[in-house]
């Protein structure tokens, strides 16, 4: 009598698009621009340092707008949780468990806000810098010298805090992979993540819509550079 045919078990997960192209492009362009800002600063290439900062500011404005009108996982309302929820999530940092998070987790959402805030302060304060050498920002002549110097000091301080926050971000991603078995880097590269069949795929906005926030960001930076 022939043996019964064994059918392979039905998969319990399927690939889901969780990060749209605009979010992924913003993430990796930000990485490249922060690295460019660091290198140009160390090499005293101030003109290129300013260009990197202005480009980053345009991207930040676009990302803030995309956080209001973009895909579901890109929107701030989808991942900004209460501080209590973030602490509850962090208490389970060293618990190995399946990854069923569609977008940013409760703690990761706050890290995103922190990084965006630091990047905004850093790029905006760069508009005011005036240290009597070459890195004179477009707004530096419109404020008193003492205020320009104070903002210049803030620019340097926030840069150090930003680097520390970036380092923490990288360490936490490595911890999630090693301890929890959650690989957060791959979805930010491909956009896709394997999730249980019971979870709905997040709503995706058309990628072309991101051109509008990007145009606004570029326009604002151009106005600042040209008229201020």
C-alpha cells in the first residue's frame, strides 16, 4: 500500500511591506549626509559641510511632512507611544520572542523622535553660525554676536549628542539581532518583513506623493539660503 502523500505545512508568516521607499531613502540618505558632514568638518571643507547640512535640512522637512501624509508606518501617530509603553517595551529587551511589530516599536518611536529633533537643531543652528573664519551662516548677521556665539556653541554640543545617539541606535539594533532575534536592518533595506498571517499589512501611500514634501523642503532651504 503506497505511503500517504505528506503536504508541506502552511506557512504561518508572509512577507509584508512595512517601510515604503521614501522612508528607506530618507534613512539611508541621512546616514550618508551625516557621514559627509563629519568628514567635511574634519577636513575643514566648510563649503561642502554647509551643503551637506542644507541638503539634510531639506530631507528633514520632507520627512516631517511625510510623517503626516505618508504611509501608515511612516506617520508619527502610528509609532509615537506613551513613555510608559516605551518603558514596558524596554523591560523585555532581553526576552527572546517572535517579532510581530509592524512598524517602530514603542521605544524605537521615541528614538526616531530624538534623532529627528537633534538633526533639526543641528541643521537649523548651522544657519546662525558665525565664528569669524569661513563658516558664516545665512542668518548670522541678523542676530547679536553673543547670541550667534551661543548658537555656535549649541551647534557643537548637539553634534556630540547626535553622534552619541547614533552610536546608541546602532548598538540597540545589534542587541535586538543578537538577543531578541529581531533583525531590524534588513527591512530598512528591502522594505519587507515576515509577519504573522493574522496581522494586516499597513496602508501604503503612493511613492510619488513624497515628491511634494521633498519639493517643500527644497524650497524652504533655498529661500533660507537666498534671502536670509
